[in-house]
C-alpha cells in the first residue's frame, strides 16, 4: 500500500511527532510505502528520498531543485531546505 500524507506534523507537539515517526517505521517495516509532504526538518532528515521544490515559494517556486538522499540535499547549494537542514545534523 502507498500512504500519501500532506504535512502530517502540522500542529503536533514534538512528543506526538515522535509517536507519528514510530507509526511510520511500523508501516515501512510491514512493506508499505509512504509519500510525505513535509516542512518539519526532523521528519525530512529521516527520509530515504527527498524531492525539494523551489527555489522560493509562489511564482518563484515549483521547480525541482533537488532529488535524492538527504546527504545530497544538504550539499545542494541551490536548496534552501538543504542549507537549513544542516543545523539538524
């Protein structure tokens, strides 16, 4: 099964986000796939594959800035997300 979640951490307390991450792990261990649209850096850093859209929002966004693993995202100088994500490692 494929689960599509759009910003599931919005409005959640950090403890609840940790609980959600455990639920994600269980789904993955059972062979399911997750596609998560997210802005929470703690969630992004756990991703197997990232697609970063940008470079900005609105009319100046919507282009694929980066696609690949999290380490590559942090090395991508065009990615605002990747540069900000470095603070979480």
